[in-house]
């Protein structure tokens, strides 16, 4: 199961998706993360715990993308989120 780590808020600022730390996370994570549309969509879906395969299915319903390409891209996004320490597995 993958889910958001508490302490971050997503904002759309003039068409740009920005993820900001809040509360105690501001001490740990300095700055903000710029997300593209797909990454912001994924972040929103991670509000509740979800399995990787279920997340893929949700994205495939929403976006016109090849399954193999999505699997690669989603793996990369989840890896990046994990490196930033903004998700829990």
C-alpha cells in the first residue's frame, strides 16, 4: 500500500502544481516540489492507501496512455516521491 505522508499540501498556483510542507515537515523538508499534471493526480489519489496495481487502473481510466509506459512512469514517480520522503509504503 502506498499513501501520502501527512504534512504536505498541494496547491495550484497559476496553473503550476506545487507541493508544500506544513507543520513539522517544514523543518525536515525545505522548499517545495513542482509537480506535473499526472504527478498531481497521483498525489491526490494517495490521500488514501492504495496498491500500485489499483493506482495504475485508476490512471488508465483517466488518461489515454499505454499500460507499459504508465507502469514505467508510475514506478519512476513513486520512486521520486519515496526519495523525497513524501509517501509511506
